[in-house]
C-alpha cells in the first residue's frame, strides 16, 4: 500500500546504494583532505607570523 520497505530492494536499488556509498566516501575523503590542508596552512601562517627564530628562544 505505502512505500516499499527496505527489505524489498531490487538489484538496481542495491547499485544505487553502492554508488551513494561511494559518493559519500569520496565526500568524506575530500573533507578530511581539506581539514588537513587548512591545519597545515594555519601552522605555516603561525610560523611565518612568529618568525624563523620562534623556536630558538630561551626557556
């Protein structure tokens, strides 16, 4: 009567699910790469802003 249930999957629906999972995985990888790049940019900007001798200070 209503919408088909999840257990009524046809082979083409499983393919769509696999494609959706692949797109989601690629999106997750892209987000992870973007976060790593942003962290490296912040690190580099901090080093540039503090100067090259920031690590050679007395403790």
